[in-house]
C-alpha cells in the first residue's frame, strides 16, 4: 500500500550541470568573501563558515526560474545563505532545519574545484535518498518534505587545499 | 586513561580472536570506519567481552560511583580518511553509563585518530558553546574510559595515515 507520506516525498530531485559559468561563480565567491563569513562551530551539529542573506537578486531570479521550470511550481525566495567548508568541516543531518511546508531547496556549487567526497546528502529515516556530488557550477533542485533531512558531508583533511562554497536557497510557493 | 593495561604476551591472543570476526564498512553523516557487528559473531569475542566486563566493571563502579556490570564490545579499524565526528554517545533507553576505548598495537601506527573530548557550555538545557578540552593519542595498549551524558561530546579525529585499531563500547548497569 502506498502511504500518503510516500506520495508527498516522491518529488523533484535533479542536478542541473553548468547552471552558472565559472567566471560568474568566481565573482560570487569574491563578493561573498568581501562581505565576510561567520564561523559556526557547535561541534555536535556542524563546523563551517556561513553568510546569511547575501544580496544577489539577479542570481536568485535566474535560479528561481530554473527551479520553477523543473518543479512546475511558482516559487519565491524564503531564505538564502552561503556555506563555506574547509578541511575538517561538516554539517550534520540533525542540525538541518526541519520544514513544515513543502519547500524547494537549491544548492549552487560555487567551489573553485571538485572536492572528492564532499557531497550533499538528502536523507529519509537516515537513508540517503539523493546524493549531490561535488561539481562546481552545478545546481541541485530538491523538493523537500518535512521527513527529509540534509547533511553536508565531512571534508577530509587529506584534501589540504579543499574549499567548498555552496549557495543554498530555500524556496516556497508564491 | 591507563597505559600498558594488557600484559604484552596476551596481545597476540587478542589479535587471534579478532582475526575470526567479520568486519564491514560503516558510514553515516557522522562516521566512516570499518568495524565488527554490534554483537560478536564468535564465541571467543563474546568471551573476551564478558571477561573484560567482569574484570573492569567492579573497579569502574567503585571509582566512578556508577554501578556497571555488563559491557558491549566491537572492534574498529580506522584507515586514512576515516573519522567519527563529535557526538555524546547518550541515547535515551540505551543505558550507556561509561564509554571505553582500548587501542591495539598497529602494524602501521596511525597518524591522527586522536580521541578529542569537548567542554560544553549549557544554557537553558541546550549546548550553546563547545571547546576542545583534551586530545588523547591512540597509543598502543592504552585504555580510555569516560562517563556518558548528554554533554559528553567527543570525536575520533580523522586518521590521516596508518591504521588505528581499537576495541570500544560502553559499560551498562
């Protein structure tokens, strides 16, 4: 029997490669760097740099248009933040926001280079249901139910020069 | 923390017991390592676990004031890139009272793989700040024990080279 919860979790989860040019990604990284990150370090939840609500209306409009097309929904921005992870950083699933509404989450990979193993995982009841690998300039579009959590995997210290930069947008129906 | 806890001539016996135990890779958002199953599959490892409990539980009960009797035990192998991120070990209903880790000699001593303990500042029942309090090297034949609570945050730092082999688990009432 299909449960109601299953119906609501069988939703869009796609990756759009090359959603942004590498030059534009570098420009965004530089602007975020200038604005400045805040370190988050409650170690049982996460370890990363964060920049909340950067003002990038043109970028947001372009990404929201892609997400609206992919989901068939009319969407607007609810929340924006940039996450920067360096070797030793992570963001655990139980630190993820739990959303009551059915939001769409976009993650634009602005990293300067691929970082092996630095993925974003969407989980349901602990199991990975959708994996977003490190891929600079790619955009993931995930329609989330409240039972889905998200974690950013540990960035190995073996990758001494690794730098992961992700613009994360949370969208809601307009 | 107790060093040289097992007589040197007994350590080959430990390896002989562990050699018979299947090992699998485990991975989640907070860990990546190889380990034996939560419940030993061989009678020899079950016997080792039970002897470990009967030898140490009375002394630990006296020292800590926390009465413990039984123990669980798994063997862990951390290779380069393996880690266990900060967590408390506390879970409602599991009655984990005292955590332990015993480090075995390694054919390639590990680089990294320290046990890091964190100090937590709590306000209104929630952790609001965490700081590194102590870094313990996984030295061969060392036993580390610590009390489990909802603020006993600790981690196994990423192993950057070599192999970190340990027995670990919790003492229960």
